[in-house]
C-alpha cells in the first residue's frame, strides 16, 4: 500500500514538473515576443518587465562590431535613442531557458536576423546573442528567404525533442566537423529544401560540398573542420543551431570568421528536410547597427 502511494506521488510529481516546464517554455517565448513588439512600437516604458538588470549583449568576435552599452539602463538608453526598430518575427523556438527568434529587419536594405535570448529565473531576458546578415542585392524578393514550413507548436515528447537535438549535433560534428561525406544522406533528406539562394536544393548537394571541399581540407591539414557549436534549441519539428565557423577550403571567403545560425526542420524519418540560415561573416558589413541592441 505504501509503495503504491509512493509510486502514485512520483507520477503526480512528474506530471507537475512536465506542466511547469511546458509553462516555462511558453512564458519565455511570450517574453521574447513581447520584447519584439516593444521594438516595433518604440514604447519601452515596460522594458524592465522583460529585461533583467544585468542584461548583456554578446556580439560575434569580429573586428567590425560596435561596442554596445550593457545592462538594462544601457539598453534602455540605446533603444530610446534608436526609437522603433521595425521587425517581423518569422519562427520562434523555446527550449529550456533559451529562446531562438528568426527575424526579418526591413528597411532600405533588408537584414536577416536571428536573436537568441537566455532568460533568468524571473523570466526576464538576461543574455542576448544577435546574429545579422544583410540580404544581398541578387535576392529579388527577400520574403522568399523565409518561405516554407516548420511548426514549433507541433506536439513532441521530450524523447523526440532530444532525438532532434542529437540529430542536429551529430550532423555538424560527424558530417561537417569530421568530413564524413558518406554519412550525409543518413542525416539529410534527398529532397532537402534549401532557402539559402546561393546553395542548390537536395541532400546530394550537401554531400558534394563535403566530398569536394570539407573532406580534402581535413585530409590535407590533419585537422577537424573548424566548427564550434554554441547553442542548440528544439521545439516542434524545428531546430536552431548556433555555431562559430572559420571558412576554410570552401573556395570562397578563405579564413573568414563566421558566426552562423542554421534553422532546420526534421521530418518523420529523422532527417533534415528544410533549411534557413543567417551567416554573419567578419568581412561583410551591415547597412547600419540599428538592429543590434
């Protein structure tokens, strides 16, 4: 009888923890979206309700990056000076204390962005990793960069979400960092859809890049390909992965430091099916620093 009560209590505790975790995910997402709504209106009177006192922005380690004011007071001063920062949220994933937001920053020159936020125990944003890429002139309609699917609200068990985190981590560690081209189609769907206009669709195209560029670099240098995973977030069928990369052996931008965020969907077969990205390269300039805060 005692054992039965104990098991029942454990079951209720597990359910309660699951509910609280689920609530935290949606609270964190709501806070991030609330912040982006403030940016759109330029009304920062309630900023302290979403931003922690010890807020800090972590920019890429690039020479071209400005020095931004830190903490809540510094952010408030900067945003007051900037006024409204128009933005269109496209996709959002909340995972643990992190929220990943894919954003279009419109303007005379469109800037593609991903904002990664970490929230503290009070539910306020305490750390922020903004990653930005100016949309190039050869893209006729920037909206096509955000087209496609992905559903963060698709019901997933924690086991399924952990599977998705593992898939994306293994993809970057085994296929890219280790250059194991033969594993490419174990992770990428054959009909993989690419929303980066400079790369063709299809898992076989990724395999070709690994075979012709990444693998030779590894064989010639004896080094792993320089990919450092910083953050991973999964919700629904979407995963975000934030990496630091040095562009080597790809035939372009040789030696350039890049801070990237890749956004993927994972299909029912456990393969990467669709892709969007933001590549912030040290040599690329932004039209202005208004989208950095």
